[in-house]
């Protein structure tokens, strides 16, 4: 069973940095696309960064390139890095991974999320 487990959330001071982790139960190479999403209270879930098969981190335009995905293949772990936290950043952050079912269909896997709050 594929599992994604996020960690690293908590209370962070505004202006500080954020580093979240997403550990995969199997090989990280089994995912042809990985991404981070977030959902703030009262808002829809939005993608903040994605790493497709090219292994290049792409930050969503909606967050103005503020997020970076770092991948450690040896640890089967993906990280989300943001250097300066802003008041708009508090949310539950979710790890997402996409696998091919072998027949050309994509299967989405999600972690349970990790809560990030920002203190002023």
C-alpha cells in the first residue's frame, strides 16, 4: 500500500523559513510526478509546487515562485522549502504523488497533511 507521510509543520515566525518533508512508503522513483498543495481555512486546495518527471522543481505562479521542491532519492523523501513565510502561508500542506497503474491511467496518492501556522 502506497503511503505518503508529511512532517515538519508547526508554528513558525513570520519571515522565517519553512521546510516540510514527505516520506514515501516505497521507492520515490515509482512516482512520475510529485507535488505539494496547501489548503487554508475557507479556501480551496491549491498547488504550490510540482516536480514532474524532469525532476525540476516548478513553483506555482499563484505563489510567485516562492516554493521549491527538493528531492532526496536515497531517503525516498521530498521536501518543500520556502525561505520567507508570509501571513498568507498558514495552511494544511499536503504531499501528492502520481503513479501510472501500468495501463496508462494515473493514480493520485495523498498524505494526510501537516499544519503550518505563522506567528506575527
